[in-house]
């Protein structure tokens, strides 16, 4: 055995693994294009003779493979911790005993590791017992708010060993989701998390596999909830967690706010009307009525910024739809959506400001709780909601960018009940931006970045705002728990002018390569998560570029 | 030199009068809002200018790298043209080239 510590320690607890699966698993490590690894095979008291034979043979043919045989079965957590204790590598790569690593897996992860990187994860796919690949999971860049509701980084995950040791390794009581619990505790302290957008891990799907059926291992799902609850407790995140009964493996957060800070809802309006459900309505009146009628969160004020040309009777109807918490601020300058929002914000008093289009109406009673739950987090600078068109189709579930500064909405116009890619629309997540039609920020953040850019009076002011917020070191969060209807563009012209694009490009050309939250393996001519064609060996035909 | 004693932090003409405190407060609040808007606008301008500066610096860096990548192109070209391998291949391919020229001319 080499005396120098390897860069990677591949950690693989083994228990009664079918022979060919175990052999293929070990071979996938031996086939790595980098030699800088050790493989720690911890047999957890297997009784099947073939397991011992395979492990002994592997250790005999390669000095980098070390085998430990536990006298009796102690469970996945004990076996994994034995491996951590033995590991000499700078990083731990977690590999299940029946799964496969892509030959480039360790080398590709090694390429992105810098001194401050503590956790690396890659894309993955499923592989059946005949070697057929399916269901590649092209993941977003590091999204802590998604991770809180879905262990989406699972496989391949590589953790800095010193960090794993510092947080105490795997913990009993989380069997089945022990890695979810471990990664939570690691990322709470990690300096940097990096995503490698390549399928580097092939997750075996067998009849017994957790992937084959969500019911196959319900204990893992329950253990995952415990892991999330423990994370919420440690971090003080103001929510409770429950399993998402509609989508197995996902979790939903319910806001459990300790305080209800004042929210200022800023609604700019030009007194627009639109036909809704066969009736022409005064949009702002309808919007305000839905807020006051549905919201369970009570600590809010409404600041209505009204163009001075709006008829006095209409203004009165808007006022009547609200209550004593509504104030009217007259706007006397030419149309500038950004300026109107800024005017509303400077006339407001809340700790959090919510920009809201007048052509929206609220669908969920706890929408403000969901937005405030995220907005109160120091690292989050802006929060957006899930918006539906009047006919129920998806209008907004996050903003993304294609190469060349082409911003747009994910899944725009898709059916409202579309399952979306790995449930992304039903999960909180982090994106480059969220729509300004419903956008909440803490006042201090809004002030810090200078509010909305008044040089962008119509389009892209929300994108620009979010990029400023990102630039200031915050993240942008999409919260599907807050749902509204958006009768888009009834309130303003939606056409984008070339000079508006130019302004955005001048400022934010650094995003020209695309969007870290939108996996580059998707076709890069739409934001609809169109997958490339995958070959039998897991490689892809084209990424559409 | 001795400074004149400061008697007030604000212009006396802006002091609230006893008679119209509400109107004065409203007027001051309007001015406050205008100043806050101005501060927002200036912050945005600063951030925007810094972002544009980053764009320009990045573009210059990128163009410099491209220039460096092609900077030694003449030397590389001359090295290839002067190499024995190139000369040998040129000689070997001469009959084929002549045939192609003839066929091309006939068409």
C-alpha cells in the first residue's frame, strides 16, 4: 500500500450484496481514470460466502482496496462510521454497494475541488440489472432551499473528510437517510458546495431498491423527515416539516413563524381593467380584496401607488376593498414601473417589502407566511411565489437564463398540474431570479441594492434587481407555498425593447455562459427542462447547443 | 479662527411652526421620500456602473486571451511550412494535386 494518503476515500458498506452487483461496483472504482483513491469496503456481517470471496479477491489484487469485516451486523450507520474512521483520503466519496461510478467520476470531481470546497455533488442516473440506463437526474447548482425539501444531491456526493469528522460522522436514528442527515450537518458549516453537471453515478434499480418504488423503503422517507426536522431545529429555520403525500421522497415545509414582522405590500396601479371569468374587473380592487379576504397573516400594510390620471371613483373602490391598513400614494410622473415600486417602498414602513402587480390575486391563505419564512433568512435576499395564469397554466415557477443573457420563465404556459422535472415547481428552490409580479425582500436588502433600476421602466427590472441581490451575496428563493393568479400584462406592456436587453447585457454579461441553476445538459434553447437523448451507456447524444 | 456658534441643526425657515405642524410634517415627509428615492437611484447607478465595469474588464481579459492564443500564429505557420514533414508531403502530393487541377479545369 502506498504510504501517501490518497485524495479520495471511497466508502462502501457491504451487506449480503448479490455477487455480480458487488463485482461491478468494485470494478467501477478500479476503473477510475485517476489512480488517486482508496476503496474502503466494510462488510457489515454478511453471511453469504460469495461476499467474502469477492472482497478478499479485490483486496488481494489492488493494494488500494481495504476490506474490514465486522463480526456482526451493526447497520449502515455503524459500518459507514467504521469506514470514516479508517479513511485516509482528503475527501470521502459515498458509494452504495450495488451502484456504479462513471470512470471519470473521481477525476471530474477532483477538477473542481479548490481549497475552500467542502462538498461536491454530480448528476446521476438509474441503471437496471441488465445495465440499461434511464432517468438521468440533471441537477441544479447548489440550492440549499431545495435541499431542505429533497435530498437532490444524493449520488455522487463527495465530502471533505475533516468536515465529516468535525460534525461527528453518521448518526444513529437516521438509518435510510443517514447521508441526508450527514450532508445537512456538513453544508451548515461548508464554505463552498460545487455541482458537477455530469452523470458520474449510476444508481442501481432493483426490485428491492428504494428507487423501484417509493413504498419499498418508507422508513427512509420517514428518517428523511427526521433529518430535516433536526436541521430546522439546529438552524432556527421557522418551519415544521411533513412528507409530501403527493410526491414520495419530497417534503413540505409549513411556516412556524416565531414573530410576524410588518410586511409592506406595494401595489403600483394605473387603474387597469380586464375580463376575468366573464366579468370586467378593476384589477387593483380585485387584488386588494383577495389579500384582505384570504390572508391569515395580519401584520401587513398595503401601499397603493396610483397614477394620478386614475378616476377618483376607481380609487375609492380600491380603498373600499382594503381596510385601515391601506394607504394611497399618488404617482404624478410618466410611466415607470421601477420608480412606482420605489416610491411605494420609500412610503412604506414594513421590515419586509412585497412588490405585487395589481393584476394578481391570492390563491393560498398562508401565502405571506411562506414568503416571510424565507425572507427572514439572512442569506436570502429575495423571495418569489408560484403564479398561475387565469386559466390555471403555469406562469411563474422561477426565472432562468439561457446562454447569451436570455432570461425567461421556467415551464411558462405548461398545465398547472404538470409534474415538472423532478418536481421542481412543487419544491422551493434557488434561481437566478424570480418575477417582480410578486417579490418579497427585506427592506435592508432593497435599500442596499438601490431598489429597482429606474433606467429599466418596463421590462427586466425584476431580473436586474435579482442579479443585484445575487451580486450582493444573497440568494434568490422560489417558494411554491405562496400561490397567486397572475393575469399577466393586463397591467402593462410586456414587449421587451432592444435597449432594455442592451442595458441588461451591459450590466450582467458575466451570466452570458448561462445559468448555474439550469443544468447545461438540458437543451439550451428553452427553459422547459427538455432532456437530451440518452444512450444505453448513459452518455447523451446532444445537449442542444 | 473661532467658528460661529451653531444654534440649530436645520434651517430656521424649515422649523415646524406651531400653527401648521401637520402640513409641515407632511411636507418634510415628502422631502424625505424624495431624498430616499434619490439615494436608491444613486445606489443603483453605482452598482450598475460597477457591474458594467466588470463586464468591460471581463471582455478585455477575454479578448487578450484570444489574442495571446493566436499571437504566435505566424511563427507556427512558418514553422510548419519550413518543416521537413511538410515539404515531403508537398512533394508526395504533387502528382495528385496536378491531376485534380486538370480534372477541375476540364469541368
